[in-house]
C-alpha cells in the first residue's frame, strides 16, 4: 500500500520465507543450512526481539550439531516467550549429547532449578540417566515423574520398566509394562518388550505370540519386533516359520548379534548345525558386553567344536 513496513513486520516476513522454504526442503529431504541461517540472522538483525527467528536459528545450529551456538541462540529467548520452554528443553537435551556425564548432569539440574522443576526438563534428565546406563538414578527420577500423572504417563512407565529390566528386577519391570499397556493399549514397543521378556523366561508363550503379532501389525518396519515374533514361533516349535522370519531380520539388520544368535539356535533345532555354528560365530564376533550373550555363545561354539 505504498507504505514502508516496520521492523517487526520485515523481520516476520523474512522468517516466513524460512518457514515456507523449510517445509518445501523437507519434502525433498534437502536442507540448505546456509540459506536458512542467512535469513534467520537477517531477521534477528532487523528485530533482535524476534524469538521465533532465534528459535529457528538455534534449531538449525542444533541440526548441524553445533551445540554451543545453538545454546547461545536458545538462551537469548525471553522467559515470556512462547518458545522459551521448548528452548530450555533443547538446551538440556543438547547438554546430554556433547558433555561428559558429570558436567551434563550438573548443567541439566541447574536448568531444572532455574525453571521451577519443569516436568519436561526433568524427563530429559531421567532419559539422560537411562541412556548413560545409570539405571538406578533414572528409576528415582522416573518415580518422581510418575507422581505428576502427565499425559505421557504410559511412556514413563515403559521407560522405567526398561530400567527395572536392565537391573534384573523383572517383576517390577513387568508391572510397569502392564501399567503402560493399561493406559495405552497396543503400543507396539511396550508389547514387544513385555512379550520378549516373557519369552526369555519361558512364560506366557501363547499370549506373547498374540501380543507380538499385534505389535508387528502396528510396526512392520521394526526388525526388533520381527525378531521377537520369530523367537516366539521358535518357542512354539514352529521352526520353519521362525527361520524364515529371522532370516528377514538378518536382511534388515545384518549386524544384530542377538538376532544372529537366535538364528543359530533355530538352525540348530532344524538340524542345520554347520549353518548354526556360522551364525553363532558371527554373533560372537559382533556381540557387545551389554548384549549379555557372549558367555552363552562361547559355550555353544565350544560344544560344536568338541562334537
């Protein structure tokens, strides 16, 4: 209308360019970070109070794993801004990615204190402990989160259940998985974790098979769920079907030591002993300590060689 725009409008227009371009780039799986950083920087220069521009810029730095510059921009977002809580959560998440354990823990705890024990920041801390295998610390933090009864309660039960399972507290893990499913039935990952736990303990085989069929129908792309389904058929003595399904798993994830071990067991049950040995040997070479299969594989290989 033949009028100059003010700085706020100009800055917002520049961000609109970023927003629309980013949506188009995502569809083509191409991200031009220099283009986006140029326009977000320009938007901030025109209007330093444009929190959306700061948030976008920080996100782009986060995507290219420049966590220091990401934090710098997130930290400029005002407490009154609608982007503030998300910015704080991203800062905490980034701390868990690029700092050593004690430093990251301290920084995340400081953020939690500065944000009135924010629930989502505390969940980042709990997840950080779980990923770092500090399961007892994770359990304690999840305990506190569960008392808040937020909308993601089913998921927190599931995560705490994983921690109980990893610390050999199966009865507590089982209880949490069942609580999770009671709140959110048919969640494929929860169904898989619970059913596989039962299979490993030779419990509820028939029920586990039904649950895993449901989980696989919900998420047919998961090789973990397909592995569990194949293992359920093995437990039911459906060896031919089990071998077919586990071979699909290996095609999807050829480096999975546990799946190679499973396929070795299935081949052995079918009388295909030389192939079983080959699978066990591969699994032994690829297994990590946390897979908890190295000792059992060693025994199988030694028995085969002795035979």
